[in-house]
C-alpha cells in the first residue's frame, strides 16, 4: 500500500477541489493519506513567486476556472467573501485537532480528514468571510481542538511542515508526495492515480529526463 502525503493550505481553491475529489479519483486503489497543512505563502516566498491572486488577470481567471471545475465535477463551491485571506488561524486549528477522533493517532503536524473537510467547507461553501472572528470561534467550538491553536507547539509544527515541504521540493498546493515523486495541482489527480496503479510510463525514463533538460535562456539576474 502506497502512502500519500497531501500538502494543503485552506486558502487554495485548487486544494479544496483536490481534497473533495481525491477519494473518487483514487477509488479502488490501496493507499493511505497523511494530510499535512503548510503555509502556501511560505512556499511562495521561498521560491520567489507571486500567488495566483497577486496577479490581477490571473486572479480573475483563477476564480472563473475553479468555479467551472466545481460545476463540472459536481462539487459545491462558493467563493468566500474576500480572498486571499490570512489562513494561519485555520491551519493551526487543523493541527491542534490532531487525534481528536477516537481511536486515531496522528503524528506531529498532521490533521485528519474530518477536520480538514470541516475547515475546507467552512471556507469554500456559503460565501462567508473565512476568517470572521465569530465564525472562527464557532468553528473552534465545533472541532474542539485538543491543543491550543495559538500555542508555540502548534505554531512550530506548522513551520516544520512548511520547511519539510520546501526541503522536498514542494512549490505549491495541493501537492501529493508519494515515494520520491511530487504531483502538483488539482489536474494532477489522474497522473497520481496512474502512478499508484503501476503505469509503466513512470519507469520509462521520461520522469527523470524532464529534470535533465538544459535551460536555454533565463531571466534571472546575472549580476
């Protein structure tokens, strides 16, 4: 059985869509999933990137595309009242709830699917303010975290998750890590399924060849 690490941030609409679609996309396969919240902004900062919502025309397209994906896939979705927003409180809440379900044990920095689902739907269904103080309080009461989301321990685990993701080469969310391979994006779910299902393409050399392609030109400063 393959183990997938699902790197996610609740601010990402693509991560929401992927989270909702994952069980159906991988139906019939034997796998396990570790849900690991990370700070998407930390990934962007490390790699020197702007987020999709920080480029005006791309922002418009992103919202249109995710709403179309949701419509075409039958996934309920409404944009929150404002986006992007600071997701730290939600990420820390997810980690603070680790182990909340009876009979389940989660390692440092992990979150369970029920908690992630509840938070994702808090953000991406209903069109309300994702980080409104009263709504956050109600969400916290609903999830009943075992630890204080504002504790130094929980903050450190979120930072460790983000640092681990960067060390593995993660640059965006959602990313699914399996073995030594990373699959990025909502649209990578069919590719992930093919890998888990033993598609021979992954042993044919194309995966590694992509890394060896010479760079023909660069806009990076030479100074």
